[in-house]
């Protein structure tokens, strides 16, 4: 709720629902999860989510990174893996979350995973609201930064080997518990990127390719952009219909609780 770029953004109303509730309902539509929980330190968020039928785990307000909060919440869970769908990933598609689940099921001993989207416009390289990364031939995340505009690219002028980093991460539960015990690292501190702590401590972070890197909401400009996607993108319109208007979703949300999100 104390976001410096958009105060109170988790509860900002979008099409009649708080932003974080949009994310929770989209996670509920992913059949690969066993439970969905909102991890937060804010009583306002707790009251809003519980009022809509969701489960909340309250955490400390002193965490330096979102992953630290998820690690605390996961201590109360019995599971093998945890997926962190950050609360501003309002346009995440349930079928893309299924893609991440399949990657975890295929290689369950991998320590951690991160959803990655394609970079579509050169302006994204310097946009500090969006984290980018470079990946290896096998898709392993090598480093993350908010500005990669000065890093040389391929001769064809394309964006390889860079990807847009999405706020959707998977972890083995034991690795997630270690995360909170690891010291903060220089690159993590420099740009406030959770993933840098994983990489700098030599933990494998495997990229999972999503078809599109939809924007989250960090400032007012992105609120307008998200609204346009909800209005104009056919896939987004279909999901919005399911989570806002479908009576079937009400039944589904009572029967199925799924992933950990902030």
C-alpha cells in the first residue's frame, strides 16, 4: 500500500475489483495450483481479500523484497513448490501460469524459475519500470537490470539475448526458505531486483518463456495501458468476463484455492 510510484496501488479499483483481486482470481483459474493465498503486511488488503472470500497470510512489514515476504508466508504451508504471482501482474493469463507449472513439473529439482516475456520495442530496454534480463542458450537467467540500453545487441539489431522479466517466479520450497537467510547482494541493492540475490548466490534461475510480456501496474501511465488491454485484447476480454461476470467463477473460487502471490 506504500508504493512510492502509486500509493495504495494493490487496492486500486479496476473494472469494479481491486487490482490484487484481479490477480488472485486469475491465479484461481490456473488448474495447476493447490491453493492461492495473498501474502501481505497491510490490514486493508487483508480485509478486502477476505471480504471477497480469499485466504490471507499476514507477514512482517519490514521485508526488503517481495520474495522475502513470500518466504515468510511459505513457512505456514505444506507444499513442495511455491509460485509467487506478484500483486501488480494484473494481466497474467491463467494458461501462461499453466506453462510455468508444466516447467516445474518437468524439472522439479531446479531451484527456481522466472517467467520471461519477449521485448517488443527498443524503448523497453531503457524503461526502468520494467526489469530485463539476459539468458543463456539453455534459458538460464544470467543477470537482471532495469536498463540494458547500452549493452551491445546482435548484429541483426534484434533484442537477443534479452527478455522482459515478469513478476511471476517459482521456487522449490526449500530454496525459498533459504532465500530469506541469504545476505542481500550488491546488484540486488543497486536496482532493487529480487532475482539478483538468487543469481549472485549462484542459485540457478531458469527462465520460462511466456508468449507475451503484459505490463503490470507501477504508475498512472500503466493504469491507462492496462485499461486499453482489457478493452482491446481478445484474450484479456475473455479472462475479464470470467473473473468479473461469470457465476461459474463464484462456485470455482469456493472449491479451488491455488499459488502464493503478493
